[in-house]
């Protein structure tokens, strides 16, 4: 039996009723579908609804659910006007991305015409058709659509397709009923090429078209305005304006750090060593190790296609790979000698350079690279030490985030997935102590059921930046697999060999990615201790240059990052340049400063005056911040 709550009344219908019939029987004019709150299931008007179930009617004003239906439907309308095969749809909170297998290249020059054609289609009565096909029928229809090997089909159960005009695709998401229901505000944003793995295992190039879509024009305007803000704070633009880094196609996914950018990078490394790596022994492991080593660790089997492989030459007939991560190397260091229980917890850390092959279409400035540095660390400990180590890590991670202005931190504990390895009792214990650690620290958390890696549960930390975006930064994760693979052990107080627990931990993750997040979060106004140039000394006239040089030498001797600007430019021009470079402190040296043996320091929208003998107060200010 089907029960529908409508106008504070309960209406009952027989099982397997079509959604369209329910709408007609209840005379709900604005109904576009039905929603099962208990099972979080959306039914469109073409769906056959199976009871027992309690439903509510969906209208276009039911924002979140209606928007999902809209964004699932629009790709079919877009596909009507693209010469190719619609093969996949990704729905987001702001629109959708549609992937096409097509011989013709889609470019930005096509966007306006595509939008015009889409708008015309949304004014039509073109019907969406839900089709149920057997395996053989699905193969035939896929062949008709252009390629029978694109999709996987169920051999035993029916396969659901949706069709609009000449476009058909196997799809399970609920859609709208007619094209004119898709009347909305939308804008094609970008097109990119990426790899797509077909049902027969082939990797083909597809074009991915991203579209913003909202029922409300004002919602689209707000979203586009937000995108404009993001564009202004794009770390690539900030990095260019601040002269921090650049990238070239010939070194795709790798960074050229300019002098200012490298100062920032090294300052961040030093901060990590002071906060994150306290009580750790820092190590260095090889960049290149043989393929047999990565086979032993399991990375070749799991990550082989994303690793960078090296042929060592015809004489040795040996293959190797650049390390994609540091953990197997750290296990080798643990194994280097017999360890006692007195050595535990054994903490080692490495600002390790790693390399992973990322598809060219997924590369994005510093956020997605092929060559990167991890603020990595590993803890080898006894089972009963796990909780205290997790607590220690969390306290320091939150301290670090606070320094960067990330005060909104969401914590998730990812638990055992279906394909887990290891003993259930070990998983239960690890998940319990991770939760106990959060409770001990009075940190709120949520459980992400089944989201743990196959080798162990983990704690994730997600920060919210100044533009409301969420980023995952820190993780601490238990590993039940690698200690077994490498057969590591320690000797307990009874002289017996025991298997240590292994914790992977990183507070920031990739240094490159974190710098991108930080630049966008701060608009380039990074914390004072990370600023590539902390103080720019600007002389007003040439007569002040000698004293400005004296101030420069004094501040430099204090260990500050200083720049002296005695160019034959106006003071206003000098200040504008240093403001663009995001220099936080500007010391002005004019005739009054020379006469009074002082400087005027502009910082944080205020001015401070310091006598020459008081310049060490600037260093104290930097250290305090």
C-alpha cells in the first residue's frame, strides 16, 4: 500500500501505482514527483511506486529535491544539441557536469549557441521517457547510441534508461516529465577533457561540460557573483600578483617556485617542524625504489596506474617508480633494527616529495599537482597507546589551524567499509578509541559509516574557509595491513615479539594544496610569520636612502624577511606595489624619520612609530603573531 501525506490528510493507493496517476488522482497541479523521507528516495512521475511507503509531494518550491531533479534532467536537453553520446552525469549543489563521447571538440565559442538552443527546448513539450530494458535490449540500444561497450549492464535484472528526443542513457536518477518543466536559469561554465573508463576496460577521452543551473534567476545571479569572488581570490592569480610561483605545460603538474614563493614554502616547513613535528624524529627516504618494493607494499597493485614508472636501463633490466607516498619507506626505517616496547611510541616524520600521475584534465594550479610535498608522519605504537597518540595529534592540528584562521573545523570518524581487511575485533577497538579520544578532548564529531579505507579507520578534519567552502586537511589513520605485509614487530616486556600498530598522520596534507587553500582563504594576506617579505622599507627621497639602508641592515640582522625600496619613484607608487605583493608591514623613511632616528611602520591599517633602538619590537610582534 502507498500512503501520501497531502494537505494534512493521508491518502492511500494500491501498490505499483505510477507517479503520474497519483498526481492526477490528487489533482496536485505543481507536483513534479514524490519523496520517501524514510528511505531518502525520489520518485518521478514515470516511476512505478512500490509500497509500503509514505510519500510527500515534490514541487519546484521544494528547493533541494526539485533542484536535483532539474539538474539530472538538463543534461539530456544539452545532449540534444551536441553531436555525440551522453555517457555520464554528475550532479552538484550548483548544477551538473555532463560527459560526452564525441569526435567534435566543444569550445567556449559554442556556449552561447548551446544555451540558446537549450532555452528553446525548455519551452517545448518534448517528453522524457523512462524505459526498462533487458541486458540484450540494453546492448542493442547502446549500440544505437554509438557504442555498446560504454556502459555496464545488469544481466539478471532490468536496466533503467531515460530518453529525450534522440538522446538515451542508462540512468537511475528521477527526472522531470517534460522539457518545459526544466524552464530555469542556467549558464554553461566550462568544458574540459578527461579520461573515462568504459565497460570493457578501455580508457577513452571524453569532454566534460559543466553547467550552473537554478530554478530561480536570483539564485543563479548569487552563485555567479560568488564565483566572481572565487575568481578574484584564485590562488593562481594571487600567486602571479605576489610573484610566488608559475607552471608551464612542459612540466605539467609541477611547480616553479620563485624566490618569494620559496620563502613562503620554507617558512611553512619551519612552522610545521615547530608545531606538527615536535616529539618526532625527522627522516628522509629515497625518491626512487624498485617495482618489487612497491609490489611488496601493495601500492603497485592498488595505485600502479597513478605511479610514475622508470626504466632503469637495458643492462639492469630493472623497473622502478617514484614514490607516491612515504609510508613504506618509514616502515623500512622502523625495521632497520630490533625495536623494544621501550622505543614505543616511535614517531618519525618527513616533508617528503611524492609523485603521482594525475590526468591532465584534472590538474588545477597548486590544488591538483603531480609533484608535491607531504607533511607526513607515522607513529608505531602499542595497541593501548593509540588513543593518547590520536589525542596528541588532534590538539596540535587544531592549534595549527587556529594560527591560520581556520576556526570552524568539522571532525569525522570514518568506519569499517565492506571490503575491510583485518580482524573485526581490532576494527571495533580502533573505532572505539578514536571516538573516546574525541570525547576526552570534548570535540564534537560525526560518524561516516563505511567511509574508512580497507586497511583501517580514520579521523578526518574538514575546515571551512572565508568563502564558506569546506576542505579536508588533517587525517590520522590506523593501518592494519602494512605492518603485516612487511612483518614488522617489537619485543614486549616479556621478551615476546608483538605486532605494532601503525598510524598515518598529516595535518596539512600536500604542502602545495594547503598553500593554495591558504592563499584563497586570506586573499594572499598570509600570517605574518609566513610572509615572503615581512617588512618593505620605503625611502621618501634619495636623501633618506642612507638611513633606510641602516634600518634595513638592522632588521635583516634580526632575522626578518626585509626588502629595501630606494627606487626613484613616488612614495605612493612604492606603497601600491608592495600592497599588491601583499607585504604586511611597510616602513616609511622620510626626512622626519631621519631627523628623529626612527621609522613609521604601517601595519594592519594603522601606523606605529619606533625609535631605531626599538626595532627589535618588530621581531617580537612577528613572533607573537
